[in-house]
């Protein structure tokens, strides 16, 4: 993996999702992540960001037809609390989506990046993780 990937964040995403299966009832809060919120100078960042699995179809009908895969409260503060991941997607996808959303959320909160720039940065990391996973399975893009 390259320097584009935040390895600590990737481990945190995998640890949070370890053993999580699609729940019968949605939304379902599956845990919380530390260190994503805005840091105040000289203070330890001890705020948690709640991570929930949601019914993506319900989110589209109720809140936003543009909902796709994941969102977070910095991007959609009118209806989202924490980070939401569409539970209708295969569980194998969840760590990649959580990484992208958590990375984007952190960049918007801490670095005050625009949504567009934060999205671009987080997608580059997600792509590297997916490529690494793809190659670890003995596959090639050729």
C-alpha cells in the first residue's frame, strides 16, 4: 500500500466491522470511531462518530434520491448523524465504504476541506485498498 492509504484508519475500519453481519432491523448502530471530529488546539480528540448500517432504499425514499453506498453528517447534516453505510450492499464492501466515508468526514472536519476535495482524497485511498485486495486474491487488471 502507498502513502495514500491511512493504515491506522483502515485498521480501525476493519476492527469495527469484524464479525458484523447484516442486521434484521435497520438502522443499526454497529459502533463508533474515534479521532474523526475537529480537534481543538491543545486538547485530546475524544469525541466519537457513530457508525450505522441503514436501508439505502429507505434513505433514498425518505431523505435523498442521490444516496449511494454511504454518507456522513458533514455532507448531509439535515438527516444524517455520524456515518451511514448501506446495509443492502455485500458485507465485503463495508470496510472500503467505511474507510472512504470516515476519511472524507475527517478531512472535512479537521482539515476544513471542501466536500469535493475530501471526496477525491478519500476515493484515492479507497482505490489503493481495493487494488491491494484485488491483487492479494491473485488477480490482475491486465
